[in-house]
C-alpha cells in the first residue's frame, strides 16, 4: 500500500466509517380532520345493504285565495258553511347504501426486522403514519359525500351563481360540470344565499332575535380575501355583530366572519385542474421516490390549482353511518371487525404477488401466490372502511366551484438602494512586526 501522511490516514478513516444518528426523524404532516363536522351513527348488522327513509316536508298554505265577508243572513235554505281552502301534506323518500374500501401494506418479515437499525422506532413511525392515513381517508370520504349530496351546486361567475349539474368518474377524480366557474368567490356570491339558508330551515325554527350564523368551509387564503372586502359593505349587510372572542369562535374552529357567514378553514380543500371541459382533482401530496421506498412530497400543482370547491356547511346535512359488527352466534367465533379504518396486523392466508396460470379450459388466469407462514414470522397491516351516507337535509348543503389564484406580486425597488461593492477587510490580527 502506498505511504500516506498521518493527516491523510485520519481523513480516510473518518470518511469510511458510517455514523447513523440514533434519532429517527419523521415528516411533519399537518392534521386537518372533518370527523366531527357531520353527524355520525351506526348501520346495524343483519339489516341488508341499503335503507330507505321518509322525511315529512313542509307545506306552505295557499295565500292567494280571498277572504270572505261574514254573512249575517239566515241560514235557512243556504248552509252557513265557509268556503274551505285545501291544505295537504307530503313526504320525500330517499335511500342510502353501504360502500366499502380496504387498504393494506406489503408483507413484513420478522426475521428482517430483527437486523434492522432501530426497528422499534421504525415500527412506531409506520403505525403513526397508518393512523394519520385513516384521518385522511375518512376526511376525504366526508368531503366527497358532502359534494355529492349537496342540494345546491353552483359555479361562481362574474354575474353571480349559476346552478350546475355534473358527471364524475372515479371517486370524484374527474368532474365535468355543466358550467365552468369564471370568477373568484366574493362576498356578494355568499350574500345571495342568505335568504335561501334562512327560509330552508338551516338555522332552525326561531332565527329572529339571534345571530344567523351560516358556516362556510374553505381555505385560509379565501377567508382572508373575503374578510378584506370593503368594510362598509361588510357592515351594511350583516344582521348582527359577532364577538370575535366568543367561546364558539374557537370551539368550532372558525377563523373569521363576513356578513352572516362564519368562516371555517380547512388545510385540504377540494381543488381541481382544468382540462378542457373537465375538472381533474388534485391532491395536496404526491408520492415520489425516497432513499428507500417512497415518500409524500408537497404537490405544487395543488398549491397553484385554479379551481376550488367551497362549501356552505351544515353538520346535519348528512349522517355517516358505520357498519357495526355484532356476534352472529357463540358457536361461530368470527374475528372482531372494525369498519372505521382501524389498522390491524394479520398473519394468516397471506399472498405476495400474482402469477399467470391456465384454468381448466386452458385460459390464462391471474392467481395470487400463497405465502408459507408456518413460522408465523410474516404479516401485514390491513384496514377496512365501510360506511353509508344518509342525506338527512341535503337542502342545507351547498357547494360553490370558483376560481382561485395565488396572490399577485407587485415588486418595488427600495428607495436609496446602493449596490456598489466597497472593499472589505475583517482581519483581526495586529500589523506584523518588521523583519
């Protein structure tokens, strides 16, 4: 081996030794859950997969008929019966059914975990990520269902709100509205919905003498833009004042108020890219390659997406019902199931990948590859989601598709800016002694 100096030898040793920090870092993902923003219930077992329900509707009395003079003539030969204006009643019948979705990880091998660095910390981080995924999956389900059941769907245009219909593919991944939005969301768009919300019963039976508070669910930038509307206009069409320090302001996560709307912020609003006449759903994160495996990276297309869905939100508009798992018979010890996305580690009947084989007729079929787990050293995480969505009061729910954009930047050069470079010297040593 060639001779090297002591300094070089030390440097070689340092660069060849791998030193892994004991601390494992974990990506910070902001939490934002819509669980608790809608009513929940249970879908009873042994009760089919779909339910039908009736809702008694309001009937408005006929106000167009004339009032009659009271007669004082004799009733002989002409009965004194008044003329009757008929009033009826009605009901609306609707139905809802169970929907399901399952998630699973790849297989984990216990033997490999035994030789992994800080395996316990890694396992804890994986379990935490799975729990976070449950919040994301459930919240996305809620906002998608709210979009679907909304009794009023609008496109914000420069002249107001235009009622729309739509078609979808996937889980609202592609939405084709009958009218595309042409305007950002403004206070005037919301103002047009105040009377309807009051008359629809969204604020209850008695709304006089109390502040009509209608929830709007949107992102923080839209909230800021709405609150920066002309202050005179803001005060003129609001019925009552709002105490910013009230308990409800913080209890329900409200971030501000404009007119009679309390503004509730969500970190992950529903956003879309425009492709012709279609809106393509875009999500806050996209998965990219990590040093090992994959990782979620912030999706810039989500930040700059031109279309967003803002909701007039009502907690009673719909009810999410989770399928409840009951014991069927004590002689049939089925495993306890959870259909709300609780992750469990399973080790039986495992498969890994697929192969193409021939069936009895000689046709190619894809079959899963069974995994031998006789040593009980392999397993994976699975989670099941099974819900039904009952549209209780869809007339309270509204969704508005509107344009959005990042803030315009108007740069300005600072006054008195000097860019010439003066010679600098930061030496802290004394002048050297003459030789």
